[in-house]
C-alpha cells in the first residue's frame, strides 16, 4: 500500500541462516525454475529467466560465494534483487559510483520496492544510519569506502545482531581488480569487512555475490583472490554460453587530430542512415521510442571535454544535449554541480533529452533500454572498458551502433 509518508517497518529475523541443501542438478533446476518464475512474474513482471540468472539465484540461496560473469544488459541486477527478497533479512549492495546507486534505487522503486536507500551523501547521514541499524530497509547501497567508516561498521554490527544481513553484493566486481590496486584500496578490504561486520549471531557471514559484465582471465583471478572466493569450487564462477551481443554493431574511425571534430559530426550525421530513419526527427525526444545515445569523452574539461563536445553534438542534432562528469567541468564555477548532473541524467533517462555527452563516470550498470548508439570520442582505456561502455546500448535487444573515433 502506497502512503503519502515514509512508514517505519522494522525488519527482524533472528533464526538460522536458511539454505537449500537438497539440490540435485538438472532435476532440481527445473523444479526451482517453475517456483521462482512465479516470483519473477509477480514482482518484476518478467515472463522467464535469461541465460544463467536462475543458476546464479540458486547459488545465493545455497549460500555459495559466487562471481557471475554476464554481458551488459543480461539482467544481473535481478539476481540479487530476487535473491534478497526471497531470503529473510537485509541485502547490502556495494557500488562503485553514485549514479549507479541512484539508478538501482530508482529501479526498485519502479517495481514498488521502496525500502531501499543509497548512502552516498553526508546529508542526514546520521539519521539514515540510525534507520539502517534498526532494519528499516530491505536494500542498502553504498560505496566500498563506507565499510572503512567506524560509525558505519558499528551500525552494521548492531543490525546484524538484531536481524540478518542475507546477502552481500559487489556490483561491477571488475572494479576490485582494476581500481582496488590503484586509487580505491578500500575494494581490497571489502571481503574481510563483510565477513567481520556482517556476520550473524552464529558468526556466519552472508554469501558474497559478485557481478560483472566484463572480466579478462587476469581480472577474474584477481576478483576471486581479493574477495576470498574459493577458486577450486567449479560452481563459484558462472559464465554465459557466449558474451556475443548480436544486436551491437561496431565500427572504428581513424583520423588526424585536426579532423577529429569533423569526424564526430560526420558520425552523428550518418546515424539516421544507419538506422534507415529519416533525419528530420531522428534526434528529437519521442518517449520510449527515442533514439537515445551517449557520446563518451575522456575528460571533463578541455577540447575533448563534455562542454566542447556538447556544442559539437548540438551543432549537428539541432536538439538540446545534456552532459555528465564526475567532477565539475566548469572552470571557476561555484554552482551545485552534484545537483545539476543528477538533473541532466534524469532528463536523459526519462527521454526528455535524446543525447548525453559524458565521461566514463556515467553509465556503469545503468538500466536504460532504448540507448541505440554510443560514440567514443577518443580511445577508451582498455578493450574491456570499451565493450562495457558500448554495452550500454541495445539493452532492449534492438539494433545499436557503437563506434570509436581516435587518432594515433
């Protein structure tokens, strides 16, 4: 029942940590498929599970620490959302960036699940932490650095003694390897902190579910080691039959630096022809039928920054274009960039604006089904980064085009 006020509903569960013990391969799989599909339809309005979703959910219900490798758009979020709702207690989700936390909370709210909170801001933090410790939320989203905070650790320990933390999720788990050894060392302590501060009264920690859309062999090995997941257990890693996404079409454009701007304009100008759509209204917002697109740039400021590139995009599209970057791209600007960038992203997600120019700070795991093209204006940091960022497109399985414009 929806109420015009925030109601306080305290979550309490102090029994044994439940687990499926009588699992017998394919025979059990078909039975659980039938039963779990009921909840999938009833809660999330999906008709059936996608590749590897069911196996991943059953791993969490069997209390198996798992790394799930599924391509972007394969529905990794449903794995922890459904698992967390089926098990008594509270689910914590560790996300690398604020936009992803906010997107996941918004996604849950769209399904009528409003007991979710994102702890990314200092505003009313003490009040939020107090509500967390009382068990008022089913899903708690936060950055890995939050687990380094003594006050948050205390709240987690209080929570874990009065109810159960049923699942610990590391979303975009490749960040453990790619960022943990570099500029976000908190990732290297995530597993240790979860097992120390999220254990129940019997000192049993919650299962760890690691989700990623891209991981080379070396990155996967890092993730398994750094998160303390058993490498010898064949069930601890779930892979798809293929990472291929036939709906994505790739192209690369090599240019001299002098002509980069012209090549970007040409790439945008050619998009209507690629989709066999008249150019007159191609870039105009049209609700869910909008041909949304992201132009990725390497920097917030400068010639290859979001502001200059937005001007180029608007020159071709003759439509408004929004921008996003982690830090304020406006030099000597005292404005509230945090509020503005959230507004710009919300307008893009709600199809009020068709094109977003962004650094890689936006997009990781974002669920916007009608992105039909991405353009990297400058070469990405790695093949994995490119495939993941390009994978923002085509989540609804419609044809999409993903290009790179670069100069040697």
